[in-house]
C-alpha cells in the first residue's frame, strides 16, 4: 500500500511518504517524479521505503505542493511482480 497524499510540513504527522506492508521483495525500486518528469526520489532499499520514506525534498530542496508520480518495481517471494494499490505506478499529492 502507498498513500495517495502526504503532508511534509514538520508537524510530526504524515511527514514522509512511506510504503506499507512490504516484506520480502527482490529487485525493488521506488521512484518518484514531479509533473515535468524529473526524478525527485529513488530508493532500491525496502527498509528505506517502509521506514524513512520520501520527505518531500529533492537534494535537500523542499518541493512545491502538487501532484507527483511514482513507479515501483520488484518481485515478491511468490514470484509475482510487486504492485502497490493494485498498480505498478500511480500519483500522490504533496500538501504543505
């Protein structure tokens, strides 16, 4: 599961975009892009995606509110391809 909205405003609530429910995944990657298609976040570490997540910054620079797009890749231990919310890509809204 990946939420479709997060609020990185340092209030201690919903400040990072995290992936929930992942356990054993091989060849994992999560990439987030802005509306122009520029990569703003990428991780190949399941622990980073589930524990730390994306803080709404790109190279330390706060990103503006708006719609961002994610893509996920990976293979579950069952051999099936990883999907989040039933899809391999989707959108999220960053609200400040």
